[in-house]
């Protein structure tokens, strides 16, 4: 059975633009356009696999290496805040890890505001700050 490309696969293929902060041969990390908190980044494997537990070990380990790299950078940029790592498997049928800065339980438990258009200039500016070399 041929699976339809997820929105993330379309981003990987360059069919949809993103505000990228990191990319290697197995993963890509980019700004979430509907963040729980400003600075939220999604880390995804380049293989479209729905459940993170179904990822081959090499891809899973690559995702977690990228999560750590982005998390380290996030701690530099958002000094004084914690970095949340969330794997919930909702919304997009493509394994992904969400990272975002937070300073309180309320910030951690916030829901994204999907009623407004994404602020692409602000997302681009934040992506530059969070870019991992």
C-alpha cells in the first residue's frame, strides 16, 4: 500500500517551505508554525513512518541526536528556561518530536493558537537564532 505524503514529507521534498534550523542525511528540524510556546521546533526523520517506535534504530537514534543538538542550542538562546521534549503522535502521521522552551507548568501545558496565521517573519528570525551548525 502506498502511503500519501505527509505535510512533513512535502517539507522534506521542498514542496512546502519551512523555517529550518538543522538538517542532516536522516533528519530535519524546523520551526512549528503553530507553536505551543515561541521557539517551538519539530524534529523529524526523513523517512515517513507514523509511530516513533516503528523507526529503524538508525533513524530513531539520528532523531534523538538531532533533538539533543537543538535542545542544547535552545538552552543557549532561552537561558533560564527548561526545554520540553514531547512525543505525542497526534495531528501528522509522521514520527516527530516537539521541543519548546518553557518556564512554568502552565506554559508546558499550553495549546497552540491555530486561529491566527503564522507570523513568518518572526519564525524566520527565531530560526536564525536557533540554527545549529
